[in-house]
C-alpha cells in the first residue's frame, strides 16, 4: 500500500493526544498521502524533514526547542520546499500571521476541526499536483528546446547543402569555427538492391534510422567527426577534419564495414575533396554524390573519392542543381508539361556546357539519382527503378538518348501516381495524415513526408486533404500549431522565443508574425489578455458564490 502513496507527510506537535488524533481522524490513504514521521518538538520535525523530504508538514506553531516558524525557515534554507500548515492557539494569532508572511500555506486554530483540516489538506494536494504538473511540463519543454535546437541546426545545414537557405535562416545556430578549417564530407547511402527499406512503414524507418545513426555517431566520434546527421532518407552526411586520400579511403572502408557488421546493412560511401567554410557545403555534397554515383558502374567497390574522378584536376563541372529541383517539383506534382519543359532545358544545358562524355555521364547519373531520392518511398513502375535506369544510361550513346531514358522512367512514375483513391480510402488516409501531423507538429514537417504517410502522391494528397477538411495542408498545420502555442501561453511562463521551436518554428520573429496574423495579437499581448480574462473570471466566480 505504501508504494501507491504519492505524497509524504510529517506531523509535529508536543501533545501526544493531538498527534494520535491527527493520525486517526484524517483519511490519509484515501487522499493519496503517507505519514513518514511524527515529531514531538521542532528539532525532531527538522530532522525528519531533512531525512524524508516531505511534501507536506503539519505542525504546531509553538513547540519546545524550536518553534514552527524557525523550523520552517531552516527547512526552506536547506533547499526543501514542502507545504506547511500550522496549528495555533487563540492567543498565538500574531505567530500564525507571521507564518503566513514567511510562506506557510494556511493555519487553523485549536481545538482542531478535523473536517476543516481535511479541506486544507485537499487544497494543499491540489497545489502539489499543479506544482508537479508544472515541473513535468517545464522539464518536457526544456528537453524539447534542446532536441529542437539540434533539429534546427541539422535543417539549416541541409538547406546549405541543398543550396537553398531561407531568408530567415538564423546562422547563429551554425556558428562553428570547426567548419572554417579544412574539412571533407562523407555521404553514406544505403544499397537499394539488398534491403526492403522502400516497403517499410514510417515507424520501421524511424527505428532503423535511429539505430544506424547511433552506430555512425559512435564510430564518427572515435575519428574526430565534426557533424553527423541524416539528409535524405537512407542517406547520412558526415564531416571530418582534412585528411589524405589514403586516410579517406581507409576511413570509408571501415565505415562500410561498421554499418555492415552492426546494422546488418550494406552501403556505399562517397567522399569529397577538401573544402573550408559553410558556403562550401553544397559543393562538397555535390562532389561526394558525384563520386558516389559511380557505384552504378562498379561491380564490387564500396568507397568512391572525388579525387579519383576522371578529369578532376580540370575545371569543376557546374552541376545543374536548380534544374534538378525544378524537375523533381514537376514530377511530384504530376506536372507532365513542366517536366517536359525541364528536359528541354537539360538538353540546352548539355549543348552549352561542352562537356566530355565522361563528365556529361557523371552529371546525368547525379541528376537521375537526385530525382529518384525524392521518390524513394513510391512504388516503382515495372522497369522504372533507379538501378534499371542507370543501366540504360550506361548503354546510351548521347545526351539525347540519356534524356529520352529519363523521360521514359519518370513518365512511368508520374503515370502510377494519377489514380484516385476511393472515398472511403481517402477518408482513412486523411485521418492517418492528421494523426501524424498532430503527433509531429513541432518538427520541420513537409507535405512530401505527410503525403508519404497517407500513401498518396503529393498532388493526390493536396486535393484529397482540402476536399475532406476544408483546409490546405499548411492551413491545418498552422492552425494546430497556433492552438498549441496559445495553450502554452495561457498555462506557462515560458518565453516567446522558447515557445517558437516547441510548435515548429525555428525563427521566433516569424512565429510572432504568423501568430499575429492568425489571432490578431502578438504572443505577449495574447498572454496578457488571457491573464486579465482569468482574473476577471475568478472575480466573477467569487461574486456568484
């Protein structure tokens, strides 16, 4: 029974009869309380408080050796903060008033009215419950802030790698002198031909990603790794201080072995040349992935270095990153005309660039791999997998043939996404997406991720979600985040800049703008209004009573 008690109590009085009556007349167990000590004077009560750290102390205000007020001060000075209820005689009113000034919760006069005391204890328990809830919430918020600061840092690194940082990106998240020194990038990609990753559920992928990340981080720390984070699904980015080509090759070989032994998965590794500064992250990633794309033309190799690329000593090839993003966007939105227009631009790019066949082939392989990364969770049409496309690209003889193969592969992918779910399936898929959004609203949540969870293409999801909810994806997510922010503002004193990442916004200024646009008030104005409304409501309640 004692194990079920939530709060501990110490009772103190110099009269044994009062101690016995307190022990017998109050329904301690029913209230969720346990008496952990009884004292006959102030010194004993102080020792018991220090030994048991009680949540509640019920004490006579006048006792031998140490009175109740002095005992309370010493308990509090010792770092404990129990709730104190004092019992006093009619002639000790000034003592009782002083006790309240010093922080006592309440007092009652002798002879003790046990029903009145029980009411005080119930109110004390309510205060203890609120304190405990507040502590748990604050602990959760602190933990969330720490976790989200890491997510924000990783997201901003990803934006720099993609070459598409947002105007509001706060680079103070990324302040690190380590990246001002020479470093190189390692990109790890899971082998798509020997695993069932594409068929796994989002929960299975998360568990797998968590396990692999722990393995990679632990290994990276031993070699002085600067950064480790997942980029695209099934892909990790690592940064290391500069090293020789031989050292890079050995490091890559050991990394593939570690992932194979501990994660039971095979992977390939691409390693960039040496760069310096945050602004070189995008180039380092392109170099590492260009090297890595050679895996499609290698039988057994697992590690590929930029330094080994043919013609690497010549001028670097300018990779058409913006064109890749355009083609990917059109494919995801099933925009066949836009995708065809992008392919025309790709043909123009090859004509303008005057690349060697080897260079052009490397760019084409990189483009195909980059596009497929955005469709890795979609079921591939017959003959339209990345591996099959790479084989056909290798056999093609000209840029025109390459573009034709790319067009054919993605025409099949887009065609497979044109089907519409039944009304019943659409409702079930939308409800699944909403549950996912509401569980992960504090994350950097994108429509592609939620579409995948719903089992729909992006375009299908947009149309289905709006028709069933009346909101766009962004409208629904924003409103849900604002509701959570309002709750935090009403019930805690957490700073506005701390609330922002807790509801999915890494930039507090942008969060404030969205909040005001949604509610008509800034977060601070909303909190103050809620406080005033609460005071008025409490006053009205008292008047009614």
